[in-house]
């Protein structure tokens, strides 16, 4: 697996396929493994999927993680891969990082899909993220995840037994740096860079997202000059809840780029 070192951080990333570059940036508590279903459907693209610090194989000094640093690491992956510009897809924290990269280095971003991004963490969200930190301390964070991440389509087919099994699986998958990434979520404010985005952008919201409000999605789309807005009938964790539909929306958008 390729890796690139930036300061004290050694960023590991997957590289698969051939064609225009598709950079995938994962969300809090996840890793590059989040993108397996989308990567499998991304024929005709060179897919680059890094781990953020605290996730997967990426290592660093264990200090605070900033959105600015994550964007710089994403750009370092492009440099290391020999890619000048890429389609960039992000989920949640990864979408915030994608917007940061697009707003500060517009020459590197061909298009951007921002799923479940938000422009600034407000008081309600900060309360949510503080709650997450409490749950991480007590070891019950995984039990909250299906409630937060999935919409009615998941719950319509789930049973108590299947959901309990999912919780047990999630307990084994939580990344060790989740608490550090949650602290990053608490500090988000990308409003100053949004006017610098020049690439076509799809602001993709989830109809049943309990974390990102419709008002936040509208604020984000309104601040980006060439933004389209769309919704997927899922919860916050749409890439996992509805992987086929999520991949279709993403790939249709990036494939239509001039």
C-alpha cells in the first residue's frame, strides 16, 4: 500500500483502477474501508482512498487533528500519486475536508461531492459531539451509531437480533482515533473558504439525517457558486445504508463533468 509522509504524519492510502482520479475522504470513526462498495463500482477511475490520522494504517504524533491538516494530507496523496486534479468525494468530516481542499486549492479539484457536510459546528451539534465523547468513554458509542446513522429503510427491515449483531460488529470496527476526530468535528468552520470553490459541486444531503439539518445543507449550497443540491432517502450513514444508490448518485455526477 502506498504512503506519503507530511510532517509527522504517514498517510497510507489505497490506489485502485485506472482513469481520471477519484479521491475518497471518509467520515469520523471510519477508515478508507468505508469506500469499498463505491470503489467496486468505480470502473474507469483511479480511486485514491486515504486513512485520516487515528484511522486505518495512517500514523501521526497523536496531537489534535485539524481540517486544514487533513486537506493538506489529501493534497499530498494527490502529489504522491502523480495526480494534478481529482474528483473529490467526501462523507461527513471527509466532506468538510473536501470542501476545504476545493476552496483553498481549486486547481486540484475537478468536481466535488459533499455528502453530509456542514459549514460550521453550531451549539446543537457541539452538544451531540460532546455526547459522542461521553459514549466513547463508556464503551457504548457503537450502540448509538445505528440510531444516528440509519433511516427508516434500514429500520423497516431490521430485527432486534440483526441490529444487535450490527452493534457487535461496529464495536470491533471503531477506529482508535475516533475521539480525536470527534474533537475535529467540534471545531469545524469552513465558511471562510467556501467562496473560493470553483469546481462543480453536488451538496448531497440525507433525508433522514439527524446530525446535519436541512438548514445547514441549504447554507452550504448557497455559499458555493456552482453547487447543485440533491437528497438521498437515507440517514447520515448513506454510503453504508444504501451503497448502491449512493454510488449511482456519485458516479453519475462525476462522470457528467466536462
